[in-house]
C-alpha cells in the first residue's frame, strides 16, 4: 500500500542583502516572505540562501547560482536585478511505502525539473514587472518611491499570484513561454494588419495594438519579449476568467443584439461592463513594457468580439472616460465583427488533424513561436496527450541540446516504448513523440523526416 504527495511550494522570498549594513539589521534585507513565519525563521532561511549563493559563486565567479538540490527540496535562485534575489523552495513529492510493518518515504526526485522551476520563478518576476514596474523603478519613483512602497507592492501582488501557481501541471511549455501564432493567407493577414494600423491612426492615444483569434496571435505591435508576458497573462488569467464570468451570467446568443449596439457583438474585457452605465466604467490595468529600451507605462484595454480579442495599449496620460470607450466601441465593434468572419473562414480551411501515434512540439527562439500537438489546450489545464515521463524526457533533452552551439539531435527510447526525438537547428527546436514498440531507430528517423516535411515545410533543419 502506498500514497503519493504532490509538488508543493514550501517557501518563496525576495531579499536584498545590501540593505543590512551591519550585524543586527538582518530584518532590513527581507522584502517579501511566503508563507508567514517567525522573523527568526525568515532571517535564518534567507541567511542560508545567501551563504549558498556566495559559496557557489566562489567556484564560478560572475555566474549566478541557479538552484540547489537537497534530499527533500529543490531550491531555485534568480537575480532579476542588481542585488535583488528571488528564492523559491519546492517540496519534492514522495511516496509512503510500507515494508515489514514499517512505513517509510521514497522521494520522487525525477518529478521535479529544476529548469522548469527556474522558468516559473522568472515568470513570477516578469509578471510582477508587467503590472507593478521593476524593483528599482518602484524604489526610485520621484514622488513616493521607497523600500516600504516596494514591500507593499510585493505583498499585494504575490499574495494572490502564488495561489494561482500550478506546479503539478508545469512542463516544458513553462520553459518556452512561447506564443501560438495563427497562420493566415496573405490577404486576410493584410486585412487584420490594416485594421490595426487604422485603429492606431484613428485613436492617437493608442500606442500599440495586438490581435488574437482563439487565443492565437495574429498581429502584435509589441516587442516579442513584451508580447510573451502579455500573452501569458491573457490566455492563462484574463480571458479564462472573462469567459467563466460570461458563462456564469448566461452567454449571449450568437444572433442576439449586443448590449452595446444592435450592429455588432463587441464587449470590453477590461474597462466598462456597459457603456450605457458610466458608473460601471471599471478599471483598465496599467502595464509597464519596453524594458529593453526605455520603460513606459500604458493602460491595457482589452476588447473582444466573438472569438477575436484586441489589445489596445493606451497612453497612461489619457483620461479613460466613458466617451473614449464609446468611441472605441462604435468604431471597433462593427468592423471587427465583419473581420472575424473572414478570419474564421480561413481557419476552417486549415484545421489540423494530427496523427494518433505521432505528436510533436516546435519552438522558435527567434520569434518565440511554438506549436504543439502534445498540448491541445494552450492553457495546459492538465490536458496533455502524453505521459509525465515523456514530458520529463523532453525537458531533459532540451537541457542537453541547450548546451550545443548550433545544431544537434538526440533520440531516446523510454521503458514504456516511447521514442522521443529532439532536434536543434537554426535556433529552432523540434521534439517528436512516437509510440512504436518494435520500430528501429532508422524507421523513427524516417517518421521524423516525414513529419518535418508535412508540418514544417518552410523550416530548414540541417
């Protein structure tokens, strides 16, 4: 008889060691700590993390310490900004077993990937930075910047964010944090691009735009790194919550008039729930982007019609009054409803029917695009068409190919008769999963070549 536990978040804390100038001031270095613990425990754990980081750096100066493995935990370290450290300690799952009447625990070390955890920790930072700004920006804000303000914002954000982490459903997609792009014919894509350019021309307050259909990116005016974070927020948090709310309230029939006008089906996801009720104007979140050049703050206004989502990044100096939203709605709604019909028609022509025995995952580091028939739902809600063992093998292959300079290929056969192939070339990564018990390695190679020719016609692999 045995019972198994899950991966758990044991500790999560952020500190800056330079804030403790002398002995006895250790409390000052603590910026955020989860869960609540006595101050002595917090100081002890942070002190231990500092010691591990400094010890590791003595072997490899200039290179940060990424993680530390212990018998019961994985300790993940990340330095997002100078002198600021984020630490996430994850509990390794274990199985209770019994032998000769005695119970004992057997830890499942292979079920926790340090590279996946590292990516989750980095994502926790960039998501905070998207909505709150960088640590340094908050502290040095001209009007009211301070360490106290930073602590307040960290508490406000992470007290909710950490509750949404799904450590047990995490895998290689968390490492990639890729964008799903929707392939369209040139004419339809040009129509979308012209429409988004027209929006920016008609509304000077709108600095950037993005267009999604069925949670896939069609057009984005943001830098890929910024869109990567925004996209993750949209498909994992904002849009699912919006759809759940609509279902709870009763979804609007396809042919019924919109609550806004009788000529379209558009609705604001962030902003007013009804433009006819000024008191229900709601809030549009402020986001911070362009960290690669000069950071700017913008309002994120999200508008949805049928299966299309438009993101408008509005100048933060703009007063978001009801008249502005009315103008947007009257302009966006009718045209977007018509445009969505054209996009839907094109999508119907390109429905992908994947092979039952052959699944693949593709990632392009240049534009952060990914395609996956392993994950039919890009929100990864436990809907994965392979085994946890295979997902771990893919992550291990990724870690190995990451050490290669230009190109390479790794083929592994698991104990459960899955063949897993990883290819790296031209900053593109391709993973194939095939379940064929009696196949030879040459037959697997041929299957992978055929899959490349069929699914990735324009991609050149050496």
